[in-house]
C-alpha cells in the first residue's frame, strides 16, 4: 500500500501545474456558488431556434466581461453520471470504471475534497441544495465524508403536487425556496446547487412552458424536449441571479457554472445533427466525442477581464483551477487535474473508458482523428509514438486514481494542516438551527 501511494505521489508531483500569477487569488475570500447544470451541453450555448436563443441568460454570462468561459471543456463521467461529475469537481479524482464512486465508496472512504480544504484553509462553511431525496446516489453518506456541513435535500422544501417533476423539485422553486437558507449561511461559503429539471426525458408541465419559445421539430421527442427544459433551466438561473443581486451576494461571490454530462445520448445524436446543421448520414464516433463538451464558466459579478478560453480540459481540472482562483495552492494535495489557467496545464482529456481528446487529436478505441478536419489519421512512426505516450498517460492516470480510491489510500496520506473528517459531526436531519 505504501509503495502504491508513493507511485501516485510521484505522478501527481510530476504532473503538478503551478498557478498562473495573473489569476492566482483573483477570487480570494469570495463565496463560491457551484451551479450544476443538469445534462447541459456546450452546443446549446448561443444556439438559436427560429432566430431565437434557447438560453439567452447563460449566453449572456458566457460572453460577459465578468466571466472566464471555456469552450473546449469536456465531461468525463462514467456510469455514476451526476455523482461522478460531483466527485471530480469536489476531489479532482476520477469516478470508477464501473458504477458510482459515491454509491460504492461514499460510506467509508477518506476524502480530501473542496468542502474540507476550504473550511480548514480559509474558514469556509459549506452546503448542498438539491430537490431530490438525500439518499439518491448515496449523497447523504458521501457528503458527510466530504465534510459538507449542511445538505438541504428535498425534505427542506415543499415538493408536493406539481411542485416537483421527474428527479425532484423544479429548478425555479429550488432556487426560490433555498435563498432563505443560503442567506443564513456563515460567509464565506462554498455551496453547490444541483438542478434536476433538464434531465431525461426532459418533461415540463404546461404551466412551466414559455409560450414564446419554440422547440425544434426533429421528430425525436427527447431531442425536442431537451430544448424546452434547457430554456427553463436558463430562466431559473436568471431568476437565481436576480435573488443574488437583491441580497448583494452576487458581488461577493464567484459563481461556477458547469454541465455535468450529455443530455442527448449517442443514439439520438443523428436526430440532433439536423438542428446542428450537420448531415446525419456522415455522423460518426468523432462527432459523438465532440458533443461531450459541456460549459464551464467562472463568473464574478462586477468584475472585468473576462474571456472565452479555448484550452482543452475536463471536470477533473475544475478544483485545481478554483483553488488557485481563491488563492489556495493545491500542491500538497493528491489531485489528478491541473489548473486550466496554468501554462503547465495538461491538455490531454481522459474519458472514463480510456478514450481521450487533446487540443489536436481525438483518440477513440485506438483510432486517431484530426480535430481540425474530423478525418481519421494514419500516423507515421513519429506521431504514433506521441499518440502512444498520450494514451499511456491516460491509462496511468485513470488507474492511479482507481487504486487511490478503491484501496482508500488517502487514509494514509496526511497533508499539512488538513485534519481528517469526522462524518459523525454532521447530522443533516437537523440542518441549520
Ligand atoms: C438525481 C440527479 C440525477 O438526484 O442528480 O442524476 P443523473 O441521472 O444525472 O446521474
Ligand atoms: Mn446528471
């Protein structure tokens, strides 16, 4: 076990990307609000149907002077879907090759994740807001081991009748009904909102539809409805921003918006192709991989200097990036991602099945595509050697993350100033007193 930890540390130290001084500490002391945009994909940004934007508010944030946006950012989830995304964002370690890490290891594993690091290094309080039952994805147990102080699950809101649909409380109601809890949290806080309405099969009650909005007509119900619920999600985020503005929390916060994974599956992508102006009969694996892009935005209302960054990265990279923006070094922690804003950032993005995408190439089951043309490449010896190196890095990184988590090795690792978490301390049934 000791030697495995040594191998992991060797990789992580070599892989470490030092912060970019231009951005280090830009959000120091700010509240952190993570907005988990359920099933929201990057292609929706700036997308118009019949001349009308689907998500005007998110588009506005994306282009805002107060936002660092990324347009080559990929989800990296496996079967654990939402919970894998959460795990990557909280810990910068990967989900498991099969199943959900939250479900399989959430009860007993040692975590050194965002809530605990921020609490111990910078005095942050922490909470999750989610309109589904606490036990879904074993969150109630996992969050305690992550060191979350509060978990405002479905039991904190009125979810009766038409207030909830599908996976829980409708997003607009979640934001509206949670503000009273948010306002009472000790600042600075680190909080996460998990939205649910934009989830397959993308149902929406008539009363929540915007009559002025027209979804596309592809003949595929899921695809068409996805545009409707994405539009609803956009409206709910806009409403939340107006609450933040009213309470004055907006200027005291960095808001991180991200899509957790695809909403439209590969088998439906050919129906989506028409809306994207592509020919469904030319559609291939390369196209499916490109659609795994999801949004990532760091928004600091009231600031300037925003941009759209074309750096290639994935969910594994969010925590190192965020910590550096908050002026907290990640050097002593075991994290597999690298700061997206660092000059040393690793641009090879691993998918959970060992496929990968880099700034130049997409490699799927050993087949290499040129990102520029979308054509399959037949690499010469020199390029093949380079490709092999990238593939080997991807395999090594995933396998080291797996042994770290599957063997619970963090219980043997004691970074300075980070005390282990006592999950017994948290009793979410009592919530805030
Ligand atoms: C459930 C919600 C959906 O609470 O987060 O999870 P998913 O099906 O996307 O993994
Ligand atoms: Mn999800």
